[in-house]
C-alpha cells in the first residue's frame, strides 16, 4: 500500500545521524516499517470509519455537510 521508495527516503532522512547496526539491513528495515505503518493505518481507518458513519447508523445530513465543507476547500 505504501510507496516503498518514499518510505525509504523518509527513513533515510529521519535516521540521519543515527547509526544503524551492521546486522540490520536497510531493505528489511524499510519493509518492516512499511508493514508496521500499514497495520496502524488500517486501524486508524477503521476507527475513523466508525466515527464518520456513527457506528453503522450514518447521519446523512452531517455527512452532506462534511461533503460540502470539503468540496469547498
């Protein structure tokens, strides 16, 4: 789901000045971090789905208002 190269560049930038141990391969680190973030991202989406759709009882007037709000920005 995540763009591997973007995550790799992000980690390289954020880890600048931090020594990565010799037994930690950058490719493996990036892949593991991607999976970690994707797991968290999925949970975040689920939580937001529940609140946006009011736990499967959607308030369509509120949703229409949100659509109007975001379509203006």
